[in-house]
């Protein structure tokens, strides 16, 4: 059974995948979001990417989010870069599916994903040596 509900203020379609009552353990919701109802068809700014990710994070009651790229004609590298950074900035992971994305959009997202590196924090632990006299310092300095 599928329920499709279009809210009045948000361009989100909720699809409920339900099982018979005997087998029902959990109900999984999928939100279908049409990007062109939120953003223009040319995704070309970092601000737009941040706005989209913030919108996605606001939909907390759903398990899966399906982004419908119907009508999107262009995605800039800066949009894709900011979208990737904002998605991975928080510990909360989103389950995203892309629908009707063109080859160019998928290629841009893959290119940006391949160039992103997760940086590790550098430890700020330094060894300190204290020498009582100059000869001990010379012994350590010239030992190698």
C-alpha cells in the first residue's frame, strides 16, 4: 500500500511502504523531493547547496529521501562541492537516492566526491628534552 501526501507549504511527497498488520514491525517512509520546486533549474551557488542540505536535515521523521532532479539543467562544481561538504559535515547520515539525474549531474557529483579527503587531526604532542649541561645536548645532537 502506498500513501502519497503533498504538504501545502513544502514540496515533499511522503510515500509510506506498509506491510500487512500481522507482519508490521516498522513503517519506512520515503520523502520524494523535487529539486526544481525548491531551487532554480541551474544549481550554481554554494548558498543553494547549503539551503538544500539544511532543508534535507529538516526532514527528520523519514528514513529515506529521494531527490528528483527532473528539470535540473546544470550543476556547477561549486554547488556539488558545497553539497558534498555539507552532507558530510554532520555526524547524522542521510539516506539519499537520486532520481532522474542526468549523466552530467552524476559525473559532477562523482568527480567532487573523488577529490574530497577526510583530513585527520594532527596530534599536538611534542617531546621536550631538558638538558642540565651543554655536553648532554651535544651528545644527543650529534648522535645521529
